[in-house]
């Protein structure tokens, strides 16, 4: 059996099935030798029944056979075990071969198909057996060792679909389904929470139709969109419609993503669309995007639906929502384009900004120093040099001056030119895109608080912020993900 076959062995189930006599008969390795291998090399390491008897899995059988073939070829058993451990260590989800190896495919490397299907099979086994610890271990291994997009799109999504199939045909108890849902949901929510970072101010709201419980697909979409830098408000399952109109007006999101899995919740989309239409008449343009299992089952419904259906494939949907959000935020879809508003209101806003300049720039400087104390610490130069001072206090002022030009001359594009030029220098001083985007965010936050944006300017003000941030983002480094590459 060559190395490739060994890789395939990893796909076999690991649930306990055979006693020692049965595995001995199947492999031709006698019972005492099996015990000796176990005590000397820690392998095979069988499960134990409640009464303490050894129980071996299909995978154990295959691995013992593999060892026997090696010894038949003249390799010593200790060399064969070494070889086995070495080869299994190449696989991201290791069957527990002692000493328990933790060598995983680094998250930056794309796992092989075998590794992916092994992960799915192993997870399905653990869920079918309602083996909480094993399921949790495998979930963690996948999350740690696979790139996020691969974990979501290639492992967890097909896993959940298969879980649904097994539940339907009675081969998996509902508890297994619940266990999978809980582990996945917890992990996705914690990712959404911890990965929140400043980039675009383009806001996107994600929620499931009222009474709809299936929120995992939407949660994945939310996480992928957040990775593109959007500000996500995740309302989750069973979204309430009573305060939705108000929420849309208050938060002025560029996109509202709605998920519908069960057909009975489809009519709610019509109600939601009435709400997005009604806020649009007041100038709050929100693109309604919908998707979910219901439309996979009943594509004929699509023709009757309002809003945008951009497909259920999460990678493509992420790119499309990203593009749509940019369009809406920049007012391309809106009644009055951003450039028109800038012509009309730019100078007024510039005056307002000028009035609040000192306080805002002071606030931003303090925040920069507090959140990024490492900034400006150039090797070989003592701390507190004028350079550090300049980073913290001068950069918000320069940003302010640039916005004055943008607002008074209605020249959004100068931002891109200026930042492209600066980006030739800044990384050398340890400045990252995140620092620049944080500065932009804090500047606008402070300005909004101080000047109190008038109601009639609110929508365009949001678009303006988005347009500025987008340009800073675009001209300072890259934010490439697998999904983006694929798009
Ligand atoms: C986990 C699960 C549950 C969990 C949900 C937990 C949670 N927080 O999500 C629980 C246990 C609560 C549950 C309950 C029920 N479930 Co259920 N469930 C599933 C299961 C196994 C997985 C769902 C899942 O997460 N899939 C993985 C995600 C990634 O896929 P997805 O949700 O389909 O989303 C995809 C796309 O649609 C898209 N997408 C989703 N939303 C959006 C939104 C936008 C804007 C975009 C662009 C894209 C997009 O992204 C994904 C990529 O394709 C599915 C099986 C399946 N085939 O999906 C059954 C399944 C959906 N459930 C089903 C059923 C019947 C039910 C119940 C009625 C069962 C019952 N009697 O209790 C209840 C109904 C609850 C309710 N009122 O909503 C059936 C639905 C069949 C049908 N006729 O439509 C399924 C298909 C199982 C089956 N094989 O029959 N369920």
C-alpha cells in the first residue's frame, strides 16, 4: 500500500466496531502482537467499551493492515510506526495516533480534496455518534487549520446539507443535527464578533424572515462580507418586522440581506420590500437582497419576487453584495448622485468641518496614540521624537485639510491620488492600512457628533463617508481573500 492509499485510509470511519479477536482475524496479526504494539508503540489505540474491552474501528483495521504489509516487506515494526506517524502528520485532521501529533496544514495553505472530505466524514461520524468531544475537536481543527473560506464553503456548508439529508432519511438523530448547529453557530458568531474591524463604513443588515430559524447560511454570508470590510449588523433568525422601517431610517444601511429557507416565509419578503420601498421615498436607498434554501427548491418563485436575487452560491453572493453596497453607498442607485450633493452641500459641510477641526483632530490624535501606541517607533530612534508627534497629531490635520479640498472643489478623486503617493512611504514606517482606515473612521465619528448632520444630508453623508473610505482602502494595500480571487 503506497502513501496515496494511506491518505485514503483517513476517510474511513473511526467509530468503534470490532473486538480484538475480530480485528486479529481481519488483519492476520495475532491478538498478543496487537497488544504488544499497543503497549510498546501506543498503536493501535482502540476505543474502550463501557466494560473496558478494546473496540477497533474500520480505520484501525486498515491501519493495522498497512503496518502488517510494511513488516511483511521487511521493515521493522518501530520503523513502520514512525513512517505511519510521519505520513498521517501531513493530514490536517489526524486520526489520534500517539504520540498525538498536532501538525496541521497551516491556515494559509489550501487543503487537498482528501483532507477536506476526510474532515467532512470525520465530522459526520462524530455528529452521528453524538460524540461531543470529538465533534468539538474536529470543528476546532478545521477552523484552525483551514482558511476561513474553505472551512465555510467546502466543509461546513456541505456538512450541514448532508446532516439534513441524514436527518431526513433517519440515519442521524436530531441531537446530532443540533450538536453540529450549535458548534458551527457558536464559532461563526464569535468570529463575527472578534473579527470586526474598521475598513468600509458601508453598513449591511442581515436577518432571516420572521419565524425563520435557519440562520447559518446568512451568518456565513455576513462573515464573508465583514471580511470585505463592511460593517455588519447581524439580526439573526426570526427578524422582527415591527421596528424594521425605523431601523432602516436610523442606520441607513446600503443593503438589507434576507434569508428564507422555508417556503412559508417567502410572502414576508413582499412585506419587507414594501418597507425598503417606503424608506426609499424619503431618500434612504436600501438594496434588498434575498437568498436561501427556499429559492433553491422553488426557483419559479424568483420571477415574482421583489429585490435582488444574486444566487445562493456564497462566494459569488459575497462579491455581488460587496459591489452592490458600493453602488448604493456612492449614490449611483440613489435619486441624487453623490457628486450632485457635493456640489450643492460640499462648501457648507467644509465650513462645518472647519469649525470642529481642532476638537476632532485632537480626539483622533488621542485615539491613535491610545489604540496604536507602537506607531512611529522607528528602530534606532528614541521614542517621543518629533516623528512620533507628527504621526499622532499631524496626520489627522492633514486628512482634514485634504477633505477641505474634496468638499470645496467636489474632487473626491484627489483622495486616491494623495494616498497612493503616501503609500509609497508609509509602510516603511510601520503604518498599515488599518491605521489609516481607523483614522478616517474616528475623524468622521467625531465630526458627526460635533456638527450634528442635518436630516436631509444624512443619506448622502453616509455615502460620502463610504466614498472617502473606499478610496483610502483602494489606494492603500490589498485586501485579497480566496473569494475575491475566485470572483
Ligand atoms: C441546521 C438545520 C436546522 C436548524 C437550524 C439552526 C440554525 N440556527 O440555522 C434547526 C434545528 C433549528 C432546524 C429547524 C427546522 N428545520 Co431545518 N435544517 C437544518 C439543515 C440541516 C442545515 C441548514 C444549514 O445550515 N445549511 C447550510 C447553509 C450554509 O445552507 P442554507 O441555509 O441552505 O443557505 C445556503 C443558501 O441558501 C445561501 N443563503 C442563505 N441565506 C441567504 C441569504 C442571502 C441574502 C444570500 C445571497 C444567500 C443566502 O447560502 C447558503 C449557501 O448555499 C437543513 C439541511 C439543508 N439542506 O440545508 C435543514 C432543513 C433546511 N430544515 C428543514 C426543516 C423541515 C426544518 C423544520 C421544519 C423541522 C422541524 N420539524 O422542526 C424546522 C423549521 C424551523 C424554522 N421555523 O425555521 C428542511 C426544509 C425542507 C423544506 N421543505 O424546505 C431541511 C432542508 C432538511 C431536509 N433535508 O429536509 N433546521
